[in-house]
C-alpha cells in the first residue's frame, strides 16, 4: 500500500548535492500498516521504517477544577474546563456525575473537532459552608475514562474583632471606672476573614438581654428588685449617647484590618439612694455588633438572627466626683484693712477609691489661691491656701468656681479627646475690708484763705481735701434759675450752662467750644478761653466721633455674636426628638384632644430620621421598620425616576449604613414543588427605611423567570412594597439531583449597588393523591341488601397546577360490579374532589374490584374496592 517514487543516480552524488525520493500511501483498509525502505549507500545499508496510520482523535482534558475559597452567600458561580483534540479527526465525549453536591454541567456530551477545543461549564451553588471535593467522570473517545476533580472551599463571611496589641479575638472590652461627664477610648481592629470585599456597619443593641444601664451590680438582688422604677426610667434613654464608634461604617477588603475607636461616655441617672446603698457607682453593660451589609431576610426574620455579624460586649462604670473641702464650701475670711491680707487653710480630700481628680481654681478679684491647680491621688488629700487681698473698701461675697479637669470628646472632631472641664464645684468666699481712721493735723493759717477752710479760717486740716483731676464745671441749666437774672439775659437759650463761682481754673483749659457758659446769678455769658495748642481741630473732632462710632459698632457686634452663640447653645440642648429645637412651654398652646384622637391609627409613633453621624441602634431600626411596614404600597409605583427630586435621590451613592436600612428579601426564594408547564409566583419584599427615594432594577437572564414583571420600581421613603417573581419551567431540573432547580438573579439599587437572590424550586409532574388506597363499601342501614352500596373517596391535588384525571377500571375474568363518578375531569391546584364509588349487587357480582387513577402527564395510583355483604339467615 506504499509506493516509492525516486530516480536513483547513475553517478556518485557529489558533496553538497541531494537526491529526493517520495513515498505515497494508499490505504485499502482501516488498519495501521508498517513497512520499510532500504537505502544503499556504497557498502552501508540504512533501514528506514515507513508507517501508515489511519485518521483518529486524540482528546485531552484538565484533571482539576479549583474554585478556590468562596463565600457562602447563595450565589451560583461558574468555571470552565477545556477538552482539546490533538488528533486529525473529531472525537466524542460524555460526562457523568453521581456525587452528593449539586452541580450543573453543560454540555454533558458532545464532539470535539480535529485540532480544536471544546469548553464544559461547571456551576456550583454556595448555599452552605463546606469543603467540596467531588469527582466527575468524562468518557473520551479513544482515550477511555478520565477523572476530573472539582474542588472548592465554601466559607462563611466572617468579621472578627481583634485586639490592637496582641491581635487576639476580643469578646468584651472593659473601659473600667470613668467619671461622669468624661470619656474614655479603646481601639480595636475589625478583620475581614473572607476572600471577598465586605461593607460593614456597627449597630448598638439597646434592647438586648443582659443589658445594664446605670445599675450597681454589687447590690443584692432584693435591692435591685425593689428599684424597678429606676429600670423603667433608663429604658427610654438614648443609648447612642453612651457609646461612640468611629468609624461606625466602612468597607473592608479581603483579609484587611481596619482600626476602630470606641468611646465610653457614662451618663448619670438619678436614683433614690437608700440606707443600704453602699456606693454611688453606676455600672453599664452594652452590646455592640458589627454586621456585614448585604442580603438580609429582614422582613422574614429578625435582624438579631442575622448570621454575618460579630457581637462585642462593652462594660464600664461611672463615678461621680467625690471631692470634699475642709472647712466646707463657705469660706469666711477675717476682717482686714486696705492693703492687708488674710489667709485660710483648706484641705481638699479625694474620697474616690479608684480614680484621681485634677482640679483648677478660676481667678477672681481680691482673692488668691495657692496652688491654683493640681492633682489629688485616690484616697489622698491636698492643702490649699486661700488668701484675701482687698483692693477697695467693702464687703465681698463672691462665688469661686473649682473646675474638675478630665478628657472629653470634641464636637467637631469625634476622634480626638481634649482635656477640659467636665464638672464644677462652687465655693462661697466672704471677706470684709474696713477703712483706716486717719489722724487729722491742723496748722496755722498763714493769712491766705484757701478754697476750703473752717468757719474761723484759722486752721486748715492737712490731707482732708482730695484734689480731683477734673475741675468743677457748670451742670445746672441757667433757664431754671431766674433770681438775680439780668434783664438783658432773661431770654437766654435753654442750652446755656451755668458756671460755678470757683471754676476759673477750668475756664482756661481746653473745653468744648460749641457750649456756652453763663454766671449763676446774672446769667451773663462769661469768657471761655480755648487754648489753640491743646484744643481739638474740626478734623480731630470728626475723627474722634468716628472712633466712638466704630467702637460702638464693634461692641454691638460682639454682643450680637454672643447672643447668637447662646441661642445656638440653647438650640443644641433642645434639639432632640422630644423638643425638636423648641423651648418647652414657650408660647405653645396645648391641643384639644377629642375621643377620635385616641384611635389606633392616629396614635402611630412618628419616627424622626436617623442622623447619618449617629450610631445605629436596634430599637431605632425596629421602630422605623415597623413604620415602613405600615405604609404598604402594592401598585402605582413608577418604573423610572420622573421628577427632579426622584432623579436626584435615585442617583445617590448610598453608604453602608443607608444600605443596611434597605431590606430586600428573602435572599433565598423557595418555590417548593412546581409542576412542569405551570407558573407560580412568590413575593420579593422591598422595605425602604430611608427618607429618600430608591430605584430597584432587577436583571433576569434565566428563561424560567422571564414572566416576572415589573423589573424596575422607584420606592418612596419609608415604604414597603413587593415585586412578584414568576417561575415557569419546562424541564424537570437543571441540577441533576432529585429534580431541584437552583437559579439566581441580580438586582441593583440606584443603578450601582448590586445584590442577588437565589431561587430554589423542584420541578415535578402533575400528581393526585387519594384519601385511601383501599375502600370498603358497607350497606346503608335501613335499606335492603339487594340495593346499591355507595361511598365516596377524596382526590386531592397537592400541586400548583390543575390535574386532568381519568378512572380506568381493571377488568378481570369476572368483570367488575363497581363504578366511579365522575370518570374523568380536572382537580384545581391545592383543591380536592369527591368521587362516588357504587357497587351494583347481583347473583355473580364480584365483591372486589380495582381502579387506576391516571393523571395526564403525571402519576398513576391504584384503588382497591371491597363490598362488605352481610347475609341474614
């Protein structure tokens, strides 16, 4: 079957030349042939084997499919494996799998062309955490059976709380003892122990079992039970003011750590102390959970049962400042004269057994304190000297403020602690400064009468007259005194001022040139000398007035700013859900309540929106969720944002905290048993607990869910709605195991936040069930035995699709005496139908019979009937 075509050289082949020979192969049968060529080179013989092979395939497949480590989030993930044909003809393959893990393999059989590659797609469902190590067998033509291992590690998405120093897992953080009004911080690491990115949010559980706020855990059980009213008062306290988490939301990359700061700020709750109360200490036990944001069955189950969260217990104690002063809060100083100083020794005692105290005295006039600030250790004392150094005569009653210094959070920077005053103690200082009696010395009058003298003018008291900086000037209007007024001055202007008789010294000083002075008696305008070297010019006067106006405006602006700060401070104090920024009883009139106002619908609690900077609490989430569930809307929603507000809100990028308040579920939608060629629907609930519109878009690429509508909805704020998911199948299963279908579709929030829903269904054929498989017919009492025997049997349809049935009797040699009505018909979905069975008695009527209940494209069930005949003798 081989043919050699060659021209052998007649002469020797020179160096560098060649001789070409061709071998042709013409097979006449499908078998491999082997032959040889003999090449004679002078005295040597070279044997050249010649092989003739028929065309065949050569298939190769990879031995392993490794999905790696994935999250158990009920997603369907896929990988492809290649079958390569290195041969010269096409080859077939067939895949078989009989493992326990649900797998979808497409295609399961096919052909691979020569010198080409065919891919097989393998899907697995990440429904539960487990280790997948399965093998599927691939029958390759010409190669035999090859084994392909399918490996995957499905883990739960876990967020862990680690310590900063050692990196150990934390379950509890003890802040220890902290003064009321101060803050203490602790830092932790949040660790994403999963191979996928994760959004997280912190939620403070303010209704958890075991929570304690402001109680003394050292008290006896009887004492605590007697103070149940205190427990009721603390039940309505905003717990988010006690614990601060910065940041309280974020995103963690795979296996990433993030630093989180926790701040504890204890708040004092007023409690009626009894004789047996040993300590004013108040203990706190709170629970903070860090939760992964994602698919939540929030409507169908409580958030407390959400699997992807880590709970951290927070404990701490609050203590009041226990600083006492000896001799007391009222300090009385001994009387002293001007220029003298009196002192009082005061002992400051810190009665706290666990915390030191740092104090600082504010400065006040006439009093000095040494030292002004300091620190007192626990159960220690410190002496302070109070000094009274008056600068003027009189009685002084002042309030001395003692600031207690500690660390507190800044309002603008929540991550930084600042040392500032958090508590004040007020002392009362009382001091009296008396005037000294001055001895008066008299000297002989030399003959010149002074400005001030005694009645005789002989002696002058030295030092009794005090010279003032300003000479006496006229202060009385001359128009009010008409005695001795000169006739020509009777009509003087009212703005003229009267001069004192002894103000000649002031008449030559620089004065106001625009004012006139007259004598006290005759009202004659007197001479007012203006010294040009000392008087103001017109420009200087205008500049002086401008300065006065400038500083008047400056002082007025300072006052307005102070008033605005005070108003803002008052608003911040009153800015809470109860007062909403209004001062209580400030001009408000109580509403008139009628009987209709007590209707249940009118007493719904109106929740305020959650502040973005405020820590989420489980109680607030539950309250807002209940409000959203009340406002249910089933129809009339827009498919796309239409108004300007909707377009703006539906384009927002939501934070993890906002996504946590949007509940879309269930995340796994179980349709149960679904008949082939039938449709059934389940509700996908959407609860929007935000104060903005959101836009939900569903993307479905699966044929079984193509009847779902609508695929897009704009959900208003604080609203609950649903989208019906319609399932229809024409096959008995996508995964080749017990007829189950595992599908998945995705949705987006605001066209950017992705989510998914797993659909589980079991595709089954129509089926009817009988109430019994053996039916006994008894004679009716009061009727003759020869009459018909009648009874009924119930046929039930457990499926979601109407079932068409037909009764077929099983005919034997003796025929049958039984009949059923109706013989055929339909049973609606989840309904039942009663059929009447009659036995017709006769001489040779058999007392037993059988029927087959045949369901179109469904099951067949056998019914046995027996007639119980009683023979009377």
